[in-house]
C-alpha cells in the first residue's frame, strides 16, 4: 500500500497494557500492535493514505485512550518487504 506508514512507540500504565493493546488494534489505520520489552510498552504500526489521516489516528484517537502516558511517532520514508527485495534480485 502506498501512503504513509508510521511506527508509534507507546509508554503505558502497567495495569492497562493488555486492554490498551486491544483498543489500539481496533483503531482504523492501526495495522498491528506489539507488546514489547524495553523503554516502551507497546509498538503500533500505522498505515494510512495521507498525513492528515495519520494526525487523526495518533492525535485525535490514539493519544486520547486511557492508559497512554506518552508516544513517539516515527514516519517511514520507505518500507522494505521480503517480496519487494526478492523481485529486485530476480534474473528472469
């Protein structure tokens, strides 16, 4: 999908991580949510058509969910997948 892809690192209240992950996964534009170890608690992959949608998902929907303490959003310049990489090396 062409469009805007972002990785959102989320710090959450410990007792609300599982509930929050489920709520995040239901948001339009959120493709996947991972529970992780490290400085953040959850990582959400967001895929939308344009920047305005990204702002809506993160600022208007995601950040208003109970239990989110902070977020850090990284917008992807390019997305690499195994399928795209393997076709680049096809010699047919």
